[in-house]
C-alpha cells in the first residue's frame, strides 16, 4: 500500500505542464522585462576587483613590481576584469610601473595596482610616489580598495622587475 501511495505522489508531482523556462528568471534581475535584461553574463558590464594579500600576512600585499613593455602608441589597456571584452578603465603608457598583485588561472591576465607617476614639478621631483597601500603586509586576502588605479592587464605586456 505504501509503495502505491509513494508512486502516486511522485506521478502527481510530475504532472505540472508549465515550461521550466517560464519559471526561471532571465537573470539575477528577477522580474525585469526580458528585453531589458542581457541574455548572458558576457553582455553585462563585468568587474572583478584585484585581490591583494594572496601571499599571506607576512609578505607585501602585492608581491611583485612590473614594467609595461611593448604597449604600442595607444598604450596598454587597463581592464575592469580579466577578459578581453571587459570595460576599459584606463590606458598605461610604455614604461609605466605596476604592482602585480594577482594572476588569472590561465596566467594570461595580471591583476595590478598602477604606481602613480610623479607630477614632474621641481619641488616634487625627489618626493616618493604616492603610497598605494600594497608595499606592506595585510592581514588577509581582500579586494583592493586603495587610492591608486587598479585593474587587469595582459601578462604578455608586463615585464617583472622586482619581487
């Protein structure tokens, strides 16, 4: 008798004829009109913060210093995420210095914090560059939220010079 009752309950639960697509939201914006919501995550503006502190609490928040090379006349794109189609945040000139904080899994992208260039004035000629907060240890891994520009660059255009 229990087996019959169990089978009846299973069959009853399968009798709903609505399409699964009607039940699922089109995106994380549940309730939005379909034409207002991008069809894929790649169509949506994507941002992935640069992670600092990956080497642990005893080492600098960003473990290496790099130099932008072979960037061409337009400069190297600083992107909001480690994807070629990501939004461009800035352009880095040949010779720009960056703190290398993290890498993408495939090693094609570096998460960097841009070292500010001196303003060129005589009184600031000997002054150290602004502190981006990544040259000393942090307690734990976290997204970079400091004062300097940060983002992702193609690793082929950065030569490591320290770290």
